[in-house]
């Protein structure tokens, strides 16, 4: 016989109340995350142009894209873009957070300024930066006094887009690092100063180890965000010149809404999803033994 009584009834009511509170969030997760993933996986198994009836191909789309030089090149471009953007965002964001944490005059105003690009529309910002980088009438060339083909040069296009991406997201990184710095007890820094540690030693041996949970979160979310970058690339270069900024998200868009090969686009999305999961698990494994979750 199952146990019954006032305690069992109370636990049941608490469980139901918990499910009631979690329910709306679960509806959002299922409707806007799990269902789209399942739908994309299903589409990746078909040939479909949005007009003709879908034709089942099995894994043929995956075999095609994995041997497609364009897809391989877009993966390399995306990896190069991530390596250009993420390390600079993290280092610069940490530097800004340390400055803001010192509560210098005007730090509150700078917090708002750093956050503005992050909360603005990426497509609109991309259009503005395309004008700034314009070789004829752009503000940057006018300031430098030289004509430089920032967005049409194969060597400069990807770094130029990377600069804009860093500018857009460094405030996001700085705010999270600022929250992490606020959670470190000041007595740790005071003890280091009493022991004769300089600012550099304190930062390297105390602050950075205690910021590892924040670094893990920032690194993971920034890698995912950077890999999925589309709006900025589309507004500034549309994948050019010569495919030098043709990141995976841009190629997926072209396959789906220019060539109308929805199956190939969906299979590229699935491959990108698998790669992101693998990279995230690798990051988690790396930080697992290096994160200090409690200060004791």
C-alpha cells in the first residue's frame, strides 16, 4: 500500500504548484526550441523547394553538403571569425569590467554606453557601419584621409566585420564580468595586498580564478552567438568579397531563400547544431575541474 496522510497530500500540492509555475516556461521551451529542432531535422531528410511536394532523400543531403567545397569553406570562415572575435571580446570586456568596478567618475554612464550596441538591432547597426566603412563617402576613410576598401578587399573584409561584432558585444561581456567581480569578497584582495601582491599578481592569482564560472558562461554564449552571426554579415558584405565573409549562417540563408533548397539548408543547420553542442561539451569538460563555485 502506498503511504498516505497529511504529509503526502502537502507534498503532492507542492509538486502540483511547482509544475504550474514551471509550465509556462516549459511551453515556451517546447514550442520555440524543441519543436523547431525536430522540424529542421525532419526537413533535412527531404528535397523541398517550398512549392513542389517534398521528396524523401534520407541522408543524401548530409552526404552532399559534407562533400561540398562551399560548405567546407564556410566552416573555415566561421572558425576564423570566431577566433578573431571571441578572444578580443573576452579580454577587452574583462578590462572594461575591471575599470568600471573601480567606480571611477562617470562609470554609470559608461555602463549604459557599453550596453547600447548589444541591445540595438544588429541589422540596423550593420547598415550604419557599412556607411562608416564606405570607401568613397565613409566616415572612417574621411578621418584617415586615405581610400581603403574595407569591405571589398578579401584581406580586410572579415577583420572589418569582426571589429563591428566586437564593438557590438563587448558591453555584454563587460556587464557579466562586472557582476562576477561584484561577487568576489573584498577581503581576498585586501589579504593579497597585505601579503605584498601587486595589482597584476592579484588579478592573475585571485581575481581570474574566482571569475572562472563567469568566463565559462561568457565564452560559451559568445561562441554560440558568434557562430550564428548573420545580420551583421548580411548588412555589411552579404558574404563577399569572393566568399571571404560567407559564414555558415549566411550560406544557410542563401541555400534556403535564394536557391530554395530547404533540405540542404536544414542539413547544414543540423551539422552546425551538432558542432556547437560538441564545442560546448568540450568547454564544459575543460572548465569542470577548474571552476570554483563556492568561496570558502
